[in-house]
């Protein structure tokens, strides 16, 4: 599938391949040649409803000082952020004293409106206020999670005018922001602001199903479905294709219902056999569908070492760090097909896991991982005060360990910022909880914005006991009973499994081998990586030696997972296996697959397991 869009780099002169997607651009005469049908797919696969009105496409746009008057002098392609070229703009970086203004009109079909109409935003970075026909309908803070407003009372027949104002302090604030930085460079990337995921509407009945939590239990052979609704009765059914394999009718008490369905026979979900079942919930006025896989994630002993287990068997996670940045769209992929191509490529390379690094994707990304068979380690998005290299990176490298209850040392003195992180942690669990592929929550990365990790690990376990927790990925470890995993980041020295470790040991970052592909880099003069190679052949040989001679021998000593840095180049970071424009694969996938086969337990990769 990906071969239509990727070429393999062998050091020749043909570097002219471009991605087969053309983004909107502004003509010199002020006119536009923009593609307006972008990201039209239904955005919420874990709670599907047949009511859907997509608002992506061309919007009126303006940028100015906060509180100043403005006129809509530009157009923007939503859902791409204005800092990205894919938006049709890409000619500025929003500053802390500025704000963005969006506007578009729409007319709803006559049969669209039921009892209530909700306006959904997949993500807006960072703070926004929304109006419909001049009426304020809501405001929101937080740059990585979806939200919605009830706009029923502000709607009118015929043309409606929707407006949104957005601000974003980027690294001038303490909010969750990931690797965005106003002064980008090295491991810090171009910031983005405003709308960056799908905008859409749905209409629902008064007894609509508000949410849905699905929990499989392979040991009991059951699946539970919990949901909230104003209805008095509901029906739940599980389907394998068109066949109903389990169903139940139930009464709703206090607006909450839970059904536990016994599955007489079922297939286990795994990367080798990504079997998904359909689950549907109906009330007299509503019907929603979702997906789930019968799988179990745990940390157990294999008799010698603590290991990651999948479905009650040891299972080695061999993964890639995936930061989810795109050369044209920044945090927004060009389209749904690009997501599928990239995930399929990772599997073709012989990886069975992706660590989604300091970013939360749309639900469709996780659903594609579910159905294609890729485990996911999900980072929470870091925030807090300024990044201090001495405290965050250098002192841990030298062997110093600090108690993360010291909020001043960890740059987490802002109490409101800590509360916001904890609130967004819970919201993220609710947002992604039904994913079959999500195996590990990564609470903090390399000390960035880290605080109270022991307490937050217990809070997270209370929110989701079905997944493994990597409390502090990299360093600032808080002791042997503070996390499910002993999580190591090792780039410059030879990795070793710590002696006497009572947790499962994972190499959650390593490698970072770099290769510049002329014509397919963000900056021809700047680059960042941990070890530089000049040819594709030497890069492939270096990767093989690292994996087979250095890392794989650690598996008998207790190593349970690896995360190679990284899937794709990101701006000046040229240590990806794919270039930042996704045009060139640096190492032949079949070669990578043969090498990666050494990162497994005996018989692990067989679908029969």
C-alpha cells in the first residue's frame, strides 16, 4: 500500500519524489486554490452515531493583538493549524499577545435536527471561545483533547454564522504543550495553535447515550459495557461481523447502566491476529456502535524475570517512537490514508508497537492501530515551567535522583497547572479507554513537568486498572515500587539490564541513528541526531549491529520491550527511519523485519498464539 508514496533511499541522485497530496496555497493575486474536502471521515469510532455534519474546509480567518478590532482578511483550511503550510497560510508563529479568529457559515439539512445539536472540536490549541449567530455557546482550555458545546438554542433556520477565537501561550505558559516551542530547534519543534483536529456536529435525542466504556475480560470470557443515558431501558449486543454473539436488555437506574455479557467463544486480539468485535447500545431514541478486542495486558513473572504479558503469555514489545509531526500539517496528518500508510509501513518493518510520544491523536489513529494490529504506548502530554537542562537531563545522566514532590525543583510550582494536568490525565483515559491496542500509559517523560508520580500512578490505576503504567520514562525514577516498569533511555552508552530489578525492564528509548537524505530534510544546514551515518548501507549495518549484537542479548537477562528512536524525521531531527515528508524510507522494510525478528520470545510472532 505504502509503495505508491514511498521510495527507498540508496544514495542515488533521484530525490524528486513528492508526497501525492497537494495542499491549499494562496495565489499572488489574493485568490485561493484550496482543497476543501479534508478529513471527512467520521472522527469518533469508539462512539459512532449516524448523525454527522462535517465542518472542515475553508473558513474565514484573522490574526491580531488580543482585544483589538479585526477583519477577516484571510482564508484557512480547517483542521490544519495556521502555522502549517497545509492550512494555506504557514507564514507566522502565534505570539502570546495575539489571538486567532475563525468564521464560517453553514446551513443544516432540514432533517438533521433532532432534540439537541452538539458542536464538536477534535482539538483546539489552547484556549478558545465560541459563538453561534453572535450568541456565546462555550469556552474551553486544553490543546490536545476533544470537547463539545450544546448549540441548540443558538441555531436558526437557514444560514448560521459560527465564530471561534483562540489563544495559545505555547512555552510561555504551564499548560500541556509537548515539544512546541516559540524558538524551535533541535528537539523542540514549530509550535502550532488554534483548530488542528476535525470540527463537526451531531444531533441527538433527549435520551441519548452520553458515553460508553468497554472492558474485556479474557479470563472470565466476558465483556462489560457501561454508559450513561436518560433513557429508562437499553439494549446491548456484541456482533462478529453480522452475527450476534451476545446480547442483553437492561433497565437504567439513576442515569447509569452496565451490562456484562458472556461470550461463549471468542478470538484473542493480538498484533498477529487483530480481531475486533462490534458492540452496539440502543435506547428508544438512540443507537451507538463501538469496537473492542478480547485481550489482556499485564506484568507477570516468567519464572526468572518480570515480563510484559499479552493474553497471559510473555510478549516482547518491539516499538518505534512516533511523535506524529508532519512536514506540511505539523500535528495534523494530511489525511486518513496517510495514517494508514504509515501504520502499515511500521508493521511491514517488523515492529509491533508504537510509542505515541507527547501527543494525543484523533481516535481514528488508535482505531487503525486496533484493526491493523499495533500495540500503543501512550504518553500524556507534558507541561509545567521552563525546561531546565541541568535539572531535567544532566543531573539524572550523572546518576543523581530527586524526589518529584519537590515542585520547585521540578518546575511545577503552579498549582492550577498541576490540577489541569491531573484533570486532563483522567480525560485522556476516558477518551482512549476503548482502544484495543493501547497497552501502556506513559505518565511522565524524562522529568519534563514531572510531579507527584507515585500518587498520580495510583490515581491512574484507579482510573484504568487494565493497562500497564510507565510512571517515569527515562529518569527521575522514584523507586522500585513506584511504577510497573523500570524504564530506561540510553543513547550514548551500551545498555544494560539493572541487576536485581523487581520490575519489568524496558528500553523505552534508544538508537536515534541519523541519515540525511538530500532534498527531503527540513533544513539543509541543520541536523540533530545521536549517531550520524553518511549512507543508507552504513545506517542499515549500524541498525543491525545495534539490535542483534547489543540489544537482543539483553532479552534473556530480563529486557521486555524496546522503543527505537524514531519512526520519522521531525524537522531538524533526522534520526527517523522515514524522512519528514514521508517520501523516502531509509532502510528496506524487509531488511528491518528480518533484523527485528531477533527482538521476540520463541514463537511470539505466530498468529496461532
